[in-house]
């Protein structure tokens, strides 16, 4: 009897563990129809395939359409003082695996395709994220597509050289509340992907 009571106690403790940020119902959630969604965990008929959009970087912006709802956020992959540079990529792949376990495999994964970087270090970091991402997609048979930065900005704002503030404003006009430009870029990419999907019929 004592062992059963101890087991029940451990189960209760685990139930109170923090919910990962991409599962949390407090994430920025809105139905694809632009109507407010009450919960990220609502159930019902899946009307549309799962889409994932990523703005790659040490501060990564992400946006996910799941069961007709959109949720978004940011993840940080900064390397600690006593860590090797590869740790950010290990954490990134683990994050992808966790997201895949939560949402299932996306029908298509989109990422912001950056062709110009502010410096050599930024280019190396982006290349590392891109290599890990494409390898992960190949391993899980997930179709993926890079979309040029200018294409995303022009879709969201009408200008291919829009600044960060303009991208955040564009996301807000779509009914979202991005915390920064990384999340706003991912949301713009997700809406671009949905627009392409609708155009294909």
C-alpha cells in the first residue's frame, strides 16, 4: 500500500511540471480564420494539414498551424560560457524532436532563406542551423522549402526591404502578438505558406 501511495504521489508531482512553451495554452494562438482560439489543445476535426515555419537563428522564431489553429513563439539556443559551439545545434535538434512528438510530423516545413549575413560568424551559425534542419527533415521524410527574406517581407508589408518594426506591425494586423521580430518573421512565413496553399486549391 505504501508503494502505491508513493507512486500516486510521484504521478501527481509530474502532473504539475511546467508545460513546454510550444504546448502552453498561453502561447500566441489564433484560429486560421482570424477568430480567437480559446486553447491550443482544442480537439475536433483536422481541417488543414500541419505547417511549421521557422526563422532560423540563435533566437529562433517559430509559427505552427495545428488543427486549424496558429501558435507561435521564440526559442533561445545561446551557447553557455563553458560550452562548445555545437551545443546550440544539439538543443535545436532536441527541440525539433520534442515539437514533432507534440504536433506530429508537419506536412511541410518552411524556413526563412537568408542569402546575406551581417558577418562571417552569423553566416556560420545560420549554416549550422540550416544543416541540422535539412538533415532532420530528410531523416523524418518531411518536405521542406526555403523562402527568400524579400519574398516574406513583401508578402507581409508590400515592401521587400521592410524593417523589423514593420514586420511586427504586420503580424499584429493579422491578429497576433509577437514578442519580437523573429516571431513576427515566422508568422509572416506561415501566412505566406497558407496563402500558397489556398492558391493551389
